[in-house]
C-alpha cells in the first residue's frame, strides 16, 4: 500500500505545491485544513481518493492527532502573516507547530518537515519572527530529527508579494515601499515544495535548511524588475520606517473598527521585519545541499504577471505590431 502523509495547511500557497508533488511521488495525502469544502481543488492533484482534504484545527490537540493517525510522515506548512481573531502568532506558529511535533512523537511517526522562514529569531523585535523561532524550538524538542525549511520570500503564480505590488501599480503613478533597501533572496514556490518532498522521500540529513533563489536584490530592485515585466513606469518612493509605523497603526485600527472589512495593507510587525535583510546565511545549508537548482525570477515572473500589463495579454502583440513594416 502507498505511504501516507498528512500535510497541515496543505491547501495554502506553499502547501498546495507540496501536496501536488507528494501525490505525483505516489503518496496518499491528507490535506489538513480548517475548511475542507474550500480545499476541494487539491483532489485532482492525484488519482481518485489519493488526495483528501480533512478537517483540522491546529489549535486543538484532538483535531491534530486524529488526522495524523496511521501516517508515515507529517509536513507542517501552517503560518500567518498577521493575527486574525484566535489565530495569533503564538497560537499558530509557536504552539501549533509544537503541537504537531509533540503528537507526532507520541504516535511514533519518524519523519517531520516543518516550513519556517528566514529571519526566525527568538530575540527579534517582531512577533512573527519570535514565534517562528519558538515553533522551530518546539519541533526540535519533540522531533530532534525533523527537517526545518526556512525560505526567503516565496514567489509563484498565487503569491502575495509580486501580485500585491503589481496590483498597487494600477492605483496611481507612485509605488510606495517600506524598506526599499532591504535585501531579499526570492525562492520559487515549487523549489520549496521539492525540498519538502525530498526531505520526506529521501535520506536527507536532519537540520535547518535556508532556501533562497539565485537572485539577491533590494526591494527597490525587485520592484524595478517587476515594473519592467508589467510594462509600467512608476515612481518608487521609499517610506521612512517611522512614517511606516504610524501608517501601519492606522491601518490596523481601521481593520479593527470595521471588523476586518477594511484591508490592512501593512502591520507594525511587518514593518519591523522589513527593516532586516532576508537572505540565506553564508554558513547555512540550502538548496545546493539538497541538489536543487533554483529557478530564476526572470524565467517565472512573466508567466503570471502579464495580466498586470496595461493591455494584459495583448501587450506582447502590440509590441510585435510596432515592428511590422508598412
């Protein structure tokens, strides 16, 4: 019988790519999510019955334990960028990750992969980074042979990074940035998924792996590359951190007063993270240690950012038409 894996958060941005890869590798996959009826799109990733969304609340012991019964491995992809009700950083990224590892150890599961993030630091001023570090510590306390993957900014067709900034270019001639000189090392989502797949299906050495693509660039330069791809000219404006914190405060207050109806474009915690470089450490194990050749942004971004061009899919046709001889 095929081996079985439970992927917590397996319908999310990174999780769905891991789910697809594990299904293609022949594994049966349980996709543990809060709303299984909204995750039915993962079922076609495998044959009939191979991939099944199941109900799970990572804040509840019984719920987490039930969906990992009888599995050969667990992968935890659950994470948040901002708190939402009971889903706080502590509850999800620290306690939730620790809960998965503790219950996996109790059930005798030998393999666990945990998706963390570059910048995880127990001494950070950011709650996000602190709880990422706490989650890692909790995982290793119960599953010392677990493999922890720390990606930099993850990009791909469904990302909330390039898609968000590209969408902002439609709103006016100025593209405001917080931390324009902060450096990032974007990694393609399928490279992260491949790392998780190898961590489960092969004898990868336990430990922490920091995942970054071949390109290291400042946020300003990343936006410049994006603007070139979507054929738009915008004034890139760097916002001082003190001003960004004030703006984030009002965004957060607006979100609370409208009970979440008003979108919170940036939080004060995110501003703290945007002040710190997000790149692979020189002495860290990474994609090369997993024998993965990372995809370059330039080869991927045009495939999904074309829709933000002034005339979308017709932009390339118009450019070609200019070269026609009359």
